[in-house]
């Protein structure tokens, strides 16, 4: 244990508080925009929801970094404010990313899918009757699902005016999504393994 100084920790907490106002304030503002957009979401009742597995990996990495810098701060020969601030800011980032992961979850509803990406405002809404092709790529860590949709379901693949709805899912969540798509759409579902082999899951 190094030279722990409560006064330096108090200064670090003040700086972390200012950082939290900026980071969490921006996240809260984004949620307000999404809540306004969600008023128009009328796609039935919730069936299931899925979180992005990459965000889970990022959260685990933040926890490890916070533990590492906490140990460094306590083991350092003298109390330094920058060493105290880093783990506090990482804890704030953990809360921020966890909240974003919850905001960006894929919602599987009775009439369609609702999702959000970090680079878009509002929600991405896709009705089941608009989806005409689904590509699933199985990876060791997670699955990637790409759904092609259009207002006119008579499209053939490929087409230039189709929208893409792409999500990373855990293997369990991917199975639940595919089951929902098979039961509620006539979309062609193509499964691609890591080796590059294709197989048709169903239509």
C-alpha cells in the first residue's frame, strides 16, 4: 500500500464529478431524443431483447482497467491526483457504456424489430413484412445478422434501394431472433459459417 492521501482523493472526486456531468449529461440528452422518437413506435408487444456482445466485452475491459489503475494508484510511492482520477473516470465510463448498451439493445416485438446504433439518432424500425432476406454469420464469439428490408416486399436480392439492419448477437439471442423471423416472415435466411460455407436456414 502506498501513501494514500484522502485530500488528493477529494480533489480527484471533484474532477471526476465534472467529467461525469459532461459524459452522463450527453448520454441523458441522447436518451431524451430517443424517448421522443419512441412515442411513434407501434410494433406490438415485447417478445425478447438482445444486448450487443461487443459492448459486453468493452465493459469487461473497462472493469479490468479500473482495477489495474486502482492498484497502481494505491501502490504508488506518493499520492498523485492523476492516478486517483483515472479509475474514477473509468467507473463513470462503465456506467455510461452500460447505459448505452441498454439503449442500443435490439427489441424483438410481435410486429417488427426496434434497434438503435450509436451513430444514429432515434430508432431503427423494421416491420417483419418488410424483411425479404436475412444473412447470418456465425463467429466463435458472437453472431452477426444482416436483415435486408424494403417497403415493397417483392424485391429480389441484391437491390440498391434496400435498407440494411445489422446487429451483433450472442449465439442464444441469434437463435431466438432467427426463430422469430422464421415464424413471422417469408424472408430467405442464409447462414454463413466461419469457414465461408453457406446453407439456407429456411424461407
